[in-house]
């Protein structure tokens, strides 16, 4: 699969969301979460709404792909703890414990009826969301796609199983019509061999592309991705 498009991308670095691709503008912070949403939002929902609010006000988004490995894990753990102790469950907490809560609150906050998909696939969550986003754009290049991959920090109970999720994480990628970047995806046969290229994380690969302005590659579980900015073409 090969796609020509415009790409913009942002990632959470420390306490701020910053651009990680060239020609990606900084996200403004002039818009605040509506108080009615903020009061009942989880850490994950606040992260997604705060980061996406200004973005959706500036960009024309045809479809939103939301990827999360653990979803509303903090809220879910609290509900399970209440069940164990035979305590009454909060109807609001129960209703907002689903993985699609964050993108739903984001569209409500922006007052835009943007259709969205929610994906969760364990270690392959970002890969699956990338495939979903690029396939949707390939089918309809006139419709821009915004990918948001986010997770809140794991509760201490689960942190021993995934030390990399000890803090919140966020990646946003906006895919729109154009030819600034060429994105190529290959799906080699799963023959059990180790990948020959460095196994970048998606954010690391984007950072390399931004810094070097040359073709960058990322080897994921079942696919190999490469992208090249137009300015690096010979």
C-alpha cells in the first residue's frame, strides 16, 4: 500500500503536547474543557479532550480514529474495587467506563458530529489504528483522518505488567490530501524471522523522520512502514 498525503503529528512530551513532524503547527491552548465535561472526565478523557479541542476547531476532520490499549483503566479498576467491597456503583462512572468515552466527549465538547472508530489491540494497538487510518484515507482521500492514540497511566496494581505505561501517553496524527509525504506499508509473510530493520516505536520513527528529513522506517508486529518527505526526493 502506498499513499501520498499531507501529514501533521503531535506527541505528549513531559507535560506538553508538541509537534513531532516538520511543518506541523503548535497546538493552541486557548480553548478549555467545558466545566460540565471536565467534572466527570477521567484522566484519559481530559488528556484527549484538552489536546484535541483546539485541533478540531482548526482542522477539517472527516473521520476520527481513537486507539487505546487500556481505555478507562483507572475508572474500571475503581468500579471493580467497589464490586469487591459490595459498594454501590456510580451510574455515571459505569456509563463512562467504555473505551469510546474520550472521543465521544471530544466530539461533544467541540459540538461536531464527527464519526469515529475506537480500536484496542493490546501490543498491536497503534499498528492496528495506523492500518485503519491509512486504509480509510486510501479509500476516500477527500476525507481527512485524525488518529489519536492515548492511554492514561496504569494503576499501581497493573504497573508491574507494563512498565512503559507508568505515565500518560498521547500521539495525534492528521492525514489529509496532498503529496508532501509518501507513506508505504508492506505486510511480509510471518515466517518467524526477526525484523532486519531497527524496531522503532512509532513516535521514535516519526521523530527520526522529522530530524533527518530522509526516508524513515518502522517495523511493527506484522507490517513494515516507511515514509519519505517530498523535500528528500531526488
